C-alpha cells in the first residue's frame, strides 16, 4: 500500500527482498547502501543473529528526493530466508508494494528456491494479497559462481508468470541496481491512479494551486519550504499551512484544552470570548487562541508546562486547569463576584489584576484577599456601630 | 488490500497533531509518533529532532507486529498496549484503530500511569479520525500522477550508478 502523506509531503513505498536463505538478499541491500549517495540513503538496520544471519529484517530507507514538491521514499526490507523463520518473514510482507525475489542460481539450491517461492505465495495469500497483482522482479543471483544453472532452466521452473528478471552478482553489485530500478518503476506504475481526474492531485499541489480538498489550502511556498522528514528541525509534523500562519502571528499560544476537547460547548466559548475583551492588553498574551491556531509547537510546550505548574501551585484542588482555559478564567471571575458582595469597592480597585491573568493565579488571590475584609467580621462591626449611634441619637446622649 | 493507497491529508494531520500535542502536555511526555502498521511514519509531535524517526517507525512497527504473533500463540488476537522500560527513557505503544500505532516516548519526569491515562484518551479520539480516513480512502482511490512517476524514474539512473 503506497502511502501518500499530504501533510509531510511524502510518498512512501515498501519494497521487500524475498528468497531462500543465503541467496543474497542482505548483500543486495548492503551494496545499495554502499553505493548510493549519502544524501539519498538512511541507516542500514539489520536485525541479525550473531552469525550474521537475518533474524527479523534488514531495513534501508532510500530517499530519491523531491519530485513535484513531494519526497519519494522507498523502504527496502529483506526477510529472513531460513525456513524456520517463517513467522517473522510473514510479518515483513505486511503492506508490501513491490517484491524482489532473489533466487540462488546454483543447481543444488533449486528446491529451496521453489520452496521459498511457494512460501511467498502462501504468505501473501494470508494477508489477502494476490501475487499476480503485485509488482515482482526476479533476480537470479550468484551468476559469477561456476556451474550455475542456465537462465532458461531457472525461468522454466521459477518464473511461469513471466515476471521481469535480471542476472545478479550481488557481491560485486552486478544487476543490483537494475533490479532495484525496475521494481521502483513497477511500483510507481502500479501506484499511479487509473483515472485522469485523480491523477491531477499531485501536480496541482506541486504547482502551488490550492490542495485538492477545498478546506486544506496549501500556500504556494509550501512546496519549496517543505523538507525531507529527517532534515526537518524542531517543529516536526507541522503542516505547511500552519507554518505560514505561525510566521504571521508573533507568538503562538498553546491550545486551551477545554476549547479543543469540547468544541460543541458554545455557551462556554461565548463567555470566554466576552471575557477576552477585558484581557486583550495583557503583556503575556499577545495573540489570543482561535480555533484555527490550535497547533502546538515544541517551544510552546515548555512554556505551557511552566504556566501549568504555576496554576497548579496556586490552586491545588483545581481540576488541572490550563492557562487560558475557560475553566480557570470563569472561576476567577466568579471569585470576584463573591468579593464584590461583601465590599462594593471602586471599580478600578476591584479589577486591579489584569496584569496577572494568565501568569499566576497565586498573585491574583493575594490581591483579592488584600481588598477583601474578612467576610464574617466586617458586617458585625458595622452593625454594632450603627446601633450605638442610633441609640444615642434617640435618647439624646452626646 | 494492497490496491488501496493510504492517503493522508493535511487537515487530518492537523487534527491528529492537536490530539497528540494535548496528550503530550497532559502526560508530560517527550514525544509522540504515529506509525502505520506497515512501518511508515504518519506524523510526530514533541522533541523528535534527535531521533531517526524513519528507522524508529520501521522498528516499532516490526516490534508491534512480532508481539501480535506472540499474542496469537497465547490465544489473544492482539496486544493493544506495549511498554518498553529503559534506564532513562521508556516507550509506550498503543494501538489506534486497526492499522496505526501511537508511540509515546517519555522519561522519569512523568509516570507510566499518566502516560497510559492520556494515551488511552488520545487513542480513542484518534481512532475516530482514522476510521473516517480509511472509509474515504476505500471509497476514492487516488494515486500518484504520471508526471511524478516519469520524473522519479528519470532520477533513478542518476542515483543508482555502479
């Protein structure tokens, strides 16, 4: 299954080298790894036994660079050839896009070739793949050894489906690249979309036109700025559209949990919106989060964690509020209303905490407490004073 | 099955990234990867710049696949959660939908319980997105265009030289 990722702008294909044990599958990969430019290849990973026999798979990613704004990547896998590793061999076949069958040309290995080929068909069938529909190339390897079977004999026994074949000498590299090029061509041809309407997709995107889906607009700079997966720096899976938006807005705010987690709660958001107008001038909050700006960056993660710690230390029993979330703001407003019930302070004095919103709840609390007299004590003193004055006035005591 | 190309659009990845980011913050983990069971990396969030994510994705998918076989041998259909414990860093893997794996890498600043809690929530949200994505992929089968194929084939001769 070819994977086309419009967000990372990659086309990924999986090619598996199959064949009997010691036929030269890993040698093929080693040769490719040695010869291709370093910008093209990734690390060759080999899950092998101590005796250097493949235990699970070998893996070599090949990146042939950007084509029409998309990076074409091929992941080359080998399977363990030994018969008793069939369980792991089958796993590697999952999601395969193209197969290279590496056959051993020596006469005494013919049975093993046939067994491996049969096993391949069985394993593909278990995944529900039809081997007749899969791009397959045969490499008759070890042609440099003396006494190998002629190609006709090999073809007659191993290739009834007339797949394309190449003669190989994997140790010296003969036929390795020819095989690889052919299988890549076949895989790409297979992945090509049959209808013309759909085949416009990649070219449209690459030429800077809007993306095929109307709500996923890709700016024209996207193709030129996108990089390969390995080279992308700190902010990894951020789409190109978001990159541009983050350039426009000076500081991107972390996403309010409540806003994203429960987008349907309109009343909460409205209240929050109304409240935002009061705090627009806060120094710590340059731009306010909209639904569209809900991308999280690495740099913001650290900020948000620090802010969160501050919030939690201020109100330990709160339900893990997040700075900027509707929960924390609304609860803060509710606290103010309680204060005003006890003492109708001047408005300027009652709302002095605008500088602190979103930074620390602790400061907020202390300032409110300084304004607020003890709720139980304050009314009682006032009542006693009033009663005494009235008594004195009634009886004319001076 | 191999006929269906997996197409992932930006808008879906944006949603996925938001969910992963939220999960990372909640669990205070280092990074998260979303990996196809075939070994392709779908997206990543957090501090992944020092990681070879391509190789990681292939190996993690392989690791997950092998435990599936182990599960079958003990009479389970599949293990949905996998945990690797290291000296400093640990890896938590959980199944998302039918064909994706969410990988969370974390260290001792948080706990496995926190990661499991948030990963479970995130996996539930992600599986909804992926089920709709797969439905669409099955209905429409777009592929790569001819121009792309011919350009790629032209480039092969330059790259693969003996």
